[in-house]
């Protein structure tokens, strides 16, 4: 027998069971009590829903939502050539789509991080998914005379998706700890390459099936609405710090300004955020331009014809999408397994694995542009290895943040890391690559060969940025242990650890004063 929060008896439970309440708390099993009354039909339905709200189910639903986020983001890249022909825009003009999306995404991220540390997170997540789904569906009906409106719609989609990326990892962080958290975050961040690859595949397949690229934007919104509904019903709202056994000690929250000051002094957080920016720069540029670059390479090799039809070839988008899905799976699995193995040798395993994978990835990314002119298959092999090494660090970077940032600051930390990585990364890289390509094309006689070469020269910027990211991960390794120990010793109620700053102590004291004032007022 179990007792729901309304004080009614739920049939079919043993005395040792526990029941999740709608607030996310747990009520222990109780012995039979004459004061209890049988549950009404509506209460039984709610109790049945509560039984499905296990941490594993919540992590699965949140991961599904993350897949949809990235799938919607890269559906546009899957039909990029069709969009360019339909609206008649240049390389830099079509690159603006991703730049506007990411700019709105990164501006909204700190706002949602602030809200995620203070209000109900699953409500914010669901509203964000419903919003971007509606905007994406509406954008599929925009005519060719209003390209500016299509660009604006991508900006609005970025705001909706920002709410999800900023908050959802913190729910997983509060449901799991240690190796189980690493595994669940690995599954969650597998959604980045998997969703990106599926975006290419979905965009290309929907276009081919319907004979119109607009239908590529009409599938993901339906799935998005489904994910938003599942989050509302089946994802709990755990207490912040519950998995780290800080839930009972968290009596107040520091101000946003205090949180930002503490994060700015956290060296592991700062350097890992800069490294994430390097990853975002490369993945943003590759995701937008590599299918088009490979198509131009085949035109140069005379194995494909330039697009002169209403519906352009989708073969390269499909292949690149499939490669991205497979390399994402391999990268996340290999990254998690390698980190778990290396932790037995050194406690700095997390940032060191990221650094080595980044430096190795840069080598194979360089080789893409060397072999693409002669062999498309060779280029695909280099893309496969380079992406696998690049995707190794997605989940590990998130785990580094969970180790070095206290629970009540994590949503803000995730949001601001997203802001900086997009600001310095994929907010500008697609447009910058397109701008360099356009400038190079104007400097020489316009030809098919020069179109291909100019885009390749522009993309050569990426491996240098990847090497820089590897250096930042090495810097993270220097400070990782100190920052992790400080986070473990510090809780919002206790104030800073012995190594904390006077500013942090003032923040903690102000938080306690505000909390006591609220208690007196109530």
C-alpha cells in the first residue's frame, strides 16, 4: 500500500514502496491507516502517471527532446541548396540563417539560466518546445519575397530552443551522480550529433518525398509538440542538489550577480567554456557548409552536375547526416568509456581526454581539404574520423561543469557557457566562412573550380580553431582538481570554502539576510 500526497490509498503497492508526488518529492510507504480513503478515479490516473516518472524515464524523455532540438536546427542545413536557389541569395546571405539563429539562442540563454535556477524547470522547457515548434511550422509558409522574415523566424526558433539547452542538463544533474550521471549526460549529449544527423536526413527525405523543400520544416514541429507533452506529464522537478545530497542544506540562493562573479573566478569553468566555443565554431561551420563543399567537389570532378532544377540533389546531405549520426554515437560512447578508464590512472582524466581528442581531430579535418579535390570517398573517411574525435568531448565537458559548479548555480553556468561558446563559436562561423568564400570568389575569375576552392580555403580556418580548443582543455586540466574540491566543500548555506573569496562570503551573507526577511514576512 502506498500513500499519495492527497492522503488516499493507492492500490497495488507494497508497504516498502515510495511514491513520487507531482512536486517531485518522495513520500515513504506507510502502514494501513483508518483515516485514509480509497483514491478516486482521477487520483488513480495521476498515481499511475507518477509511477512512470523514474529518473531513467525522465532522462530518456529529456534526451528525446534534445534530439528534436538539434534535428530542427539542422533540417535547414539539409535543404540549404534549395533555400539558396529559392530565395536567390549568396553564400554569406544563406550563412546568415545559422548566425541569426545562434545569436538569438545565446542572448536568451543567460535569461533562461537565471529562470531555471529559480522557477519550475519543466514548465519552462515545455513552453520553449511548444514555441519553437509553432514558429518552425509557420516559417514553412513564407514566400520567396520575404527572405528577411524567414531569417527572423530562425531567430525566434533560437529563443525557444535556448530554453531547453540551458535547463534540461541541470535536471539530469539533480537526478543522478558520479558515474551514473556521466552515463546519462553521455546519452543526453549524444542527441547533439544524432539530432544534427537526423536533421539532414529528415530535411532531405521530406523534400524528396513531397517534391517541395518546405515540407522539411513541417515534420519536426509535430514531434516537438509530443516531446513537450511528455515532459509536462512524466518528468519530475527534483530538488536542486538532491543527487549531491545538498537538497536539505539549500536554504537560499545567491543573486545572479554573485553567481556570475563566482563563475568568472572558476578557472576550470572559464577554460572549458572557451574550449567549447572552439568546438562550436568548427561544428557550426561544418554543419552548414560541408555538404555544399562536397557537392561542389563532385561538380569539379564531373561526377555531378551543377544544380539547375527546382529540386537539387540531396545525396551529400543524406550521407553527411548518416556519418554525423554514427560518429556522434561512437564519439559519445568512446568518450565516456575512455574517461571512465582514464579516471583509474589520473583524476584529471576528463579535460585531458578532451584535449587529446581535439588535437587529433584537427589533423583529420585538415586532410579533408587536401583529398576532397581528388577523392570524395577519402574526404568522407577523414570526416568520419575527425567528427568522431570532435564529438568525444560533448558529454565530458558537461560533466566537468557538474563537478566544478555547485548545484544552485548550474543552470546559470550551463546557460552562460552556452552563451560564450555560441558568441565565440557558431554564432559567427557560418556567416564568416560564407563571407570569406564570397570575398575570394570576387577576387578571381568566377568558375566552378574557384567556387569549390574558395569555400575550401575559407573552411581551412576550422582546424586552427580546433587546435586552440585543445590548448584550452589542457589549461582546464591544470585547475580542475582545485576547482572540483572547492565545489564539493562549498554549499550555499555554508558560504564559501576556506579558499573562497571575500566577495563570495558577502554574497552568501546577503542571501541569508534575504531569506530571513522572507521568513519574517510570512
